[in-house]
């Protein structure tokens, strides 16, 4: 059974790499209609898929859906390719989109100084897998979850 799980993760990683390197795979935007969104909850999501993006105070943020269960090594391998897609964006990598709108609302509101904005903590703790952020030194760092625990520097 563990071999199947490893094979499934490897297959998801292969899909991730193909999606990142395929020049004819579209712009990465989700074009599903609302009726199709219910069906997608029952089957695994492909990745990476650009879900949303915005700019606040001159900082660009982009949210990507990635396969769940990526190993640390797979995440380290995938992050530079996503960063190459949007080299000026802070990236937030999630494996579930069910409460992404609430998370984005919190991020935008708190950036505007609203300390009362509700934070979907349980969802964020489970589904915000990693983030790529630019440090004041100019280096780009892949960090765990939505915080600052460093995983790897992007080259």
C-alpha cells in the first residue's frame, strides 16, 4: 500500500511539472462554470492552477492550487517553476480552494489595517502548504504554510 501512495504522489508531481513546462496549456486560470465546481469536489484537482491574484501596496500576490501530498523535495522542485511564471509575485500555494475566498478576504483586509477581519485558521493550517516571499535582502524564499519557517531559497 505505501508504494501506491508514493506512486500517486510521483504522478501528481509529474502532472505539476508538465503543467509548469507545457507552453500550450493556457494561462492557468480556472475557467470552470459553477455547475462544474461541484463535480470537481469529488475528483482530485490538477495542479498547478492559478486561482487568484491581486496587488496591495505595490506587492503582487498570486494563489496557486497544487496537488496535495507533495513531499518536501517535490515542493522545492516545483516552487522555482511557479516563481518563473510570476517572478515578481509573492506566491501562496494551497491544496484546497474551499475557503480560499475567506482567506484572501482576510489577507486583503488585514493589509488595509482591519484587525477585525475573520481569519479561517483551521482551513489555512490544513491547506496553505507553502508560500514564496521576497525578503528585504532581495532573495526569494520558499516558506512553510503561511508563515516564515524557511524551506529553501530560490535561485
